[in-house]
């Protein structure tokens, strides 16, 4: 059972934006100010640019493999189930902790005025967001879109009013900092740009992943970067160094100075909205990790069960909600810092995955968006993100190491049993490994993803393509020789007389030339028996000579079946003719490196399906 596709372009944008706009701008600037003073906007700008560049690879992978689990799925199909299990567990923990921190922020704001315990409010909020996501991703995404639009409107309004108040030099502008200090500060605020991984987790539920993922994700990170920079400029220019350094809510305090109490309450409301959107998006996305792990047999299969009507992973959502609540009982500051490390590691692994997948030559890897400046962008991103991880300090690395150990233990004691999944790294190593150890399982899985991504409703001819044998012939050859080879295959398959089948092909060719163009031929016959249909595809780079006067053709579809299959026979002939009329058909036919790549090119063609 597939999850329901209910997230549109605005849903992608809102989930990504809502996941990014949170404590990263409403609380974090005070801590950054203590490091680099009035250069806070520069740190956000650098972090935003690096996030945008690093996210290019995330977008490429998400359009190629729009599946639940996002970065886990990418790593699993690239480096194998062991590292995939670790990646899935780490990603799940990171998003749960980020959501827990957001829920804690909401509780800290609303519990005191209501006279309620923070723990009670936190439990209620966990229950609410968990229930909302159980109802359906469309409903959760709709709420996310509404809240994000309201949040961005409030932030944009403040940025405009705040910048209008600028007059004279910034407080503390005489302070000087090094480039290295700014880079370290950018790594410190990079956690603010972790929202893209959440969208990747939901990519299977996006209505049109080909277009919505690139536009929604890249537009959100660009807009959020601009908002972060403008707001940090307004705050830095408004508060004195003493006020900035001691404030726990610098944006709200700056708004109070420029707009009065109304500004303070508006920005406090914006902060509350930011925490709500982060908590909602976090539970929505984190729950897709257990779903993806369960599908691959790496955790108990019950975690992959979907609600019949809503199509949502109820057990995975409930487990996620429970872990978020338990996380509130732990020292959040250290764990959130560890979450930053995990997000940085995920960005590094996704960039490495792009390199491995592109170099592996897997035909089913067909992203609709390709990251530019390959491979230098990916290599540079891995280096920068690795540096950021080290700069965060040893404590977060040690805790992340503990999570790594837990992930490997989960794989070796549970997931390893019976798991023989293929992954791209094997394909990359095939030049030095025995080619027989590499099958077609990964190719087939990726092409199934492409068919689901593009909403291709396969017809009967697609079924013939899936089952057909593709024969490669390198040298020039006469039609009679190829017909003889195909006839023996048909005879062996159906227990027929090979000479009679061969005679039918020759008779048909004498009656009407089956080479319908200088490139394509469709030899087709009727055979004896009942309920039989066959297709053999022959690619001849040297050419097949059907007549002495006609150029040798490169593509031949040997088609046939019994009498009662006449309608399917005619539809298959029409489908081949439509396929051959597609722009670029001849180029794809000749350039496909392997029979599997050729089959995949035919299966994912944009021809009109005949039902």
C-alpha cells in the first residue's frame, strides 16, 4: 500500500520554511552575537549560501528517489543497509529532538500565563501534533501552510519596520572579527537551515515531485535566508551590545524598542508560530524514518503499517510522538547540539551519495534536477560540513558516536538477517568486482520509483516490455539470421516447431516489408495455441538488413501472439509506432549503455498509454 500523495508546491514550501524558521532566528542571534558581535547578519548570510549549495544535492536525490525516509533512503541505496540503518536512526533522533525543543519553547511561553505545569502542556502539545499527523498528511500540511504564511507575513512586516528605523552606525560596529570566526559562527547557526531534510522525508507524498521539490525547497531556503539576514540587521542595529548579549528573545526585544509593546507581542506571537510549525513539521517528517526502515526489513514491519483511509503510518507517528515527549525529560541543550551534528553529517552523506550514484552508471538514477558544478560542489560541501562538525566540539561528536553505535547494533542484531539489498557502491566497484554479484534489483527498484514519481499509468505494452528479452547484436546481420534466432527462442518457450515459426516471419516479410523506417522494424506474426503473447527487442548497432535496397535498421521489435490476442497485438503495434515518434527516441536507443538501461528508457517514455 502506498502513502497518499497530498502535499502540493505550497505544502513543500511551507514544510521546509516552517522547519527552518524557529529558535534559529528568535533565540540563537544572542549566542552568535557573543561570538562575532555586530557581524551576526554576515554569519546568517554565509550559512544560508552554504545551505543552498549543499541542498542542491538533497534536491537532486529527492527528485530521483521521492521515497519516505529521505536522506535515509538515499544513504541506504547508495552505501548499503548497514550505514542506511545508522543514517535512519540518527535522522529520526535529530528531528525528534528538534521537535522536542520546539514544543518546550511553546510550553515555556504559554504554561506560565495559564498557571499550568510545563510538562503537562508539553504532553498535551505532543498529543495534539501526533493526532493531527495521524489524521493525514494533507490536513497537517494545510495547517502548516496557513501558519507559515502568517509567520512569514509577521517577519517580513517587522523586517520592513525595523530597517526603516536605521539611523547612524551600528552599536559595536568598531569591533573586528576574523574570517575564521565568521565561518565558525556560520556553522553554529547552520542548524537553522535543517528544514530541507524534512521535506526529503515527505517526498513520496508530494503530488508532483518533478517540479514541486526543486521549486519549493530552493525557494524556501532563499526566502528564509533573506528574512534571517534582514531581521538580524534590524536587531543588531537596534539593541545595544549589553541588551543583545543578555536577551533571550532578541527579535521581540528589538521590536519593543522600535514598535512599542505591540511590536513585542507581535514578535512573541511570531516566535510561538515558529515553534508550532517546527514541532508539526518535525513529527510529520521524523515518522517517515521508521516507515522507510520497516519497508526495508531493518526494523519490525509493524512500524510500516498504513491507515487504510488516510494512508498515514500510524505506528511510526505514535512512536515518534512518544519519543518526542520522552526527549523533553532530557538535557535539551546538549541533545539539540548533537542534532546539529547529525544534520551536518546528513548533508555530507547526501553530497557523497550524489557522487557515488552518478559514477555508478545506474540507468534507473534519473533525477529531474541535477546539482550544478559537479563534482566540485559536492566535494566542497563535504569538506565544509565536516569542518563544521569538528568546530561544534567534542561533546556533540561523542553523543553522536553513541547514536552511531546504537544504529550499527540495530542493524547487526535485527536488520542484517536475510537482508541482501543491492546498493550503488557495488555498481561503482563493478570494474574490480565479479560482475555476477551485481544483479538488477536496484535498477528495477529505482525505475519503479520513477514510474510512481511521474504518475505513469502503465498499459499492456509496458507489461510486455517488463517481461521481454532484449538482444544485443554488434555486427551487421541479415534479417533471416535474426528471425531464425528469435524463432528458436519462441519455439522453446511455447513448445512449437521452430521451422514453422521461422517460416511465418519469412512469409510475413515477403508479403509486406516490416521495416517501417530506416531505423525501425516491427516483424509480427500469429502463432498457434491459446493465451500466448511475446515480444523480443533486438538492438543492432551494426544494423539488420531487411531488403537489399533499404538501409539497415537499428531497432527491431519481434512481436506476436495467438489469435484471441489480436486486440493486444494491434495495441502493441500502435504503442511501438507512438514510441518511435517520440523526440530523441533514436538517440536514447543507441546511447543506452546496457539492455537494462534501454528497457528503463522504454518503460519511462512519455508516450501516450493505450488502455
